[in-house]
């Protein structure tokens, strides 16, 4: 398996400084060797290992492209200065929770995210916490040490359940994981195994996020069905 190396980061720094098509075309073989192939190899092997740990899941891998959407350049160069991949359940592969790994010119981050959570999904998440805050606090305390919590916070907090729960409860979107977690192991053959183990340690959070996504989706489907029948509760309208 091709491995990431310090040259992977060197390439991203150079790309940031020379983000133009002529430079990239002149260095495309280098991109393939030091960044594209190693990153994809990591993604595919992590997918395989995580699927082995979660045989009941139907995980779908998505690997980002180096090319920016030409419609959304906004004065930037045509190439991304980072790469990422995600793993999501098939039935949640549009805006649902995901395992993710990102590599940028300054390092890496990885974890479990629910970035596209809408208002209803947020409320369902808070409902689950309110039903049993002690269980949720125990879940958080059982996570491996040193994790980061990301996501925009509400300007007006939705409630208070103590210092452990409040940072989760009062965010519009939630992502949890680590920055630069692997040290020199980042450049070794054990990285897919270590990344998979790290993802697996976040499984309780992922499963909670996934249950929220699926519950909200079931509500949406019921509403769509009711609208087809013409009245709340699925009853026929006048005809």
C-alpha cells in the first residue's frame, strides 16, 4: 500500500502557493505519487477494516477530488488545498452522519460528524438527551480522552444540563474527533488500523446521530404519505 509521507504535506503547501493549472499539470505525476494514490489507498483500506468491524452496516465511501467546483471558485485557484473521505450508511448518504478523515497542509483531523443537521434533527437530538441526561453524560465521559467538539453554537442556549452535556446540547451542528492524532504513525503502514480503531471508539456517538437522522427521516416520510392522502393521519379527503 502506498503510504502518506512528509512530501504529501509539502505538495499541498506548494499547491497553495502555485494554485494554477500550468503548475499543477507540470507536477501531476508528483501529485499522483505522493498524495493521490496514498490517500485513496488509506480510504479504501479503512473502509474495508471498518466494514469488517461493522458487518451489519452498509457503509459507502466518498473520496473528495482535488479539483474545486468551477462554479464556486470565488477568486480562489482551481484546486483544493485539502483532501477528505467519508463513510456513511447507504440510507444516510445525503446529509446524514458520517465517519470522516481530512488531510490538509497543516495536518489531519478525523472523527464523526453531523454537519448538515437541520432544525428538526437538532430538536430530536436534544429530546434524546432530555429523556436520559445521565446516560448521555456517561456516553460522553466514556469517549477516549482529548477529543475536540466542533460545530456552530446557538447564540441563545437551548438549555443547561451541566458542563459535560451543555457543549453538545447547545450546538446547531455537531462533530467530534481529533486533530493530528497519529504522530509519526501517520506515515506508517498501521495508519488504516489506527484510524479504524479511532472511528470505532466513536461508535456510540455515531449510532446516536444515526438514530436521530433516521427518526427525522421517518417523520418526513409519514408527512409525505399524509399529504398524498390529503389529510393528517392518512385519511382520505372529500372526493
